[in-house]
């Protein structure tokens, strides 16, 4: 394996992704070639930095901070809902009053209509009696 | 407790149980965010946003995929959005202060030369990868997530993920080797 091939495969060698035969070819080359060996050492150190940056432990404060944010969002939602309710309450009360008054007027009108129906019913009754051509009481008294 | 039962109970009103999901996934989420942002404090801030987003959208989680895949996807999206916002802000600042920046350009270049610290070098190399290569690389390197789960997270086939990671590593090696040879 020449320098170019070795250098192109160094990162995969460091990550242990090469076959056994390829790995041993690279190892042989690194034993012989000082330039490639220096490159390999530098690359290995730099890539190990990435692993050292990883956090490995759970942070309780982080969890608490997330939960506190969520509680704030939820209480903000509730307070917004309360504000909306407070804003709408006078309108709701006014609408209820108007509704009650309207219903009252409607029922009142229905009662009035019923009385006038009764009156017209007795008129037609009188008319019916007259239709039978019965003479009225006044007429009989005059004739006597 | 079984994860799907846990989610069901949270949705039914036992909100405090959400902390169990935070405990289970905080390490993975922070590490993924840090893989993109290279700054643990910013990573923790973005991870907070990830969990809050997960909380808000939990009712939309249908359980078709694993919860882990779902939250990894949110982590990737939030991190990339954060980086885009930072980039946009930097661009705006540059156009607003064009003269000032051009004055500072020399010192910035000097600073870049001073950036011999290995951490900055490798971070820069990762940042230079194409977005999909970077995403696949970060998921595999920072949280050692399986190729199968990376494929589900990125909506790709496993072979595409393998190819992306291979290309990411090749490019990363080229970038680093180039730097070593120059210096």
C-alpha cells in the first residue's frame, strides 16, 4: 500500500471500519513511513476530541429547567384562557339578559294571541245562534 | 414503563411524567445539538427548545416511528435552524457594518491563523461538510446512533446513509490532512 492509499483510509482505520487484511497493510505502511505515521497520530488525536465532547451524565437541573418551562407555558395558557373568559363574561351576561327578555316577550305575545282567539270564538258562537234565527231577548221584550 | 404507555398517560393529563422522557433522551439530544453547534451552553439552550417543541407536538406523535427517531429529527432541525439564524445574523451584521468589518478583516484573518487549537480545526472541518453529510456524521459520531435509525431520522435508505457517512469521513480527512500539510 502506498502513501496515498494509506492516507485515504486512515480515518476508517482509526474508526475500526476496515477489514483485517486492510488494517494490517496500513499498520505495515505506518511502521515504514514516518510522514504517514505523523499524519495518523495527528488525525487520531483530533478525532478523539469529538468523543471527549460528548456528555455522558444526566443533568437533573436540565430536566427541572425543561419541566419549569413547560409549567410556565401551561400556566400561561390557563391565564390566557381566564383572560379570554373575563373579557367575554360581560358579553355573555348581556346576551343572557337579552335572551331572557326576548323569551319573555315571546311568551307574553303568545298569551295575548290566545285571548283574542277565545274572543273571536264566542263571537262566532253568537253569530251561529243568530244563524239559527233566534230572536234576541231585547226583541222579545219590545214585542211584549 | 413502556414508552408508548408513558406517552399515552402524559397525553391523558399526567404532565409531570414528561420529565421521564427528558431524563431518557437529554444526553442524546444535547450531544446531537453540540455536534452541530460545538458549544455546550448553546447546545443545552437548543436542547431545551427541542423538548419544549416535543411537548407542544406530543399529541401529533402517532407512534408510527420510534419516539427516539422523532426527537432526533427535532434536534437536527432545531440545530440547523439555529445555525442558519446565526449565519443570517452574521451576514446582516457584516452588511450593516461593511466598513468596520473590512477594517477588522485583517485581525480576523490573524485570529484564524491563531486558531491552531485542534478543537476549532475539527469543528471547522465538520462545519464545511455538506448539510446531509454533516447530519449523518454527527448522528453517528456524537451519539453512535445506528445507521438504521439515522436512515429513519433522515428519511433515507440505509445505503444512502452509509454513503453519506463515508463521503463525510473522506472529506473530513482531506480537510484535516490538507491543514496538517500546510502547517
